C-alpha cells in the first residue's frame, strides 16, 4: 500500500476531498518526523510507537578498497507495533509458502 492508496482510502471512508486528506496525511508524517528529530518518541495507543534506537559504534569493511572503517555510534528511527496490531496481523495474514 502506498501513501496515495492511504489517501484514497481515507478520503472515500470519510467523504473528504483527496487534496485535503493528502495534506492531513503529510502533516501527520511531518509531525512524527519533527518530534523524532527533536529526540522524542511518538506513542500512538493501539497502533504502535515510533522509537529512537541507539546503534553502538562498530568496525565495518570497505570491500572495494579492502580497508576497515569505524562506524560511530548513532541513532536510528524504529517502529514497535502495539500488541493488538501484532495480533491482528498474526490472525488475519496467511503465511506464504
């Protein structure tokens, strides 16, 4: 599902214009990015949490030059779904073989 699919679905369910719905979705995503850029986690009860995870410093390899490089410690965004979210996916999505 893409952002356009989400906008179409929300606008049809709520009877709103697609342009207005797209603005709301984009502002929502911007607010999450802004909060996380400030170092804050975003909690959406019943959906999940957007977290900032810390990655430890490590040694990596540049294969093309055959050298080692040091990768400093850094923060990365992550998402942890709520238990109800996880259960819905477990019960409704069939495993592909």
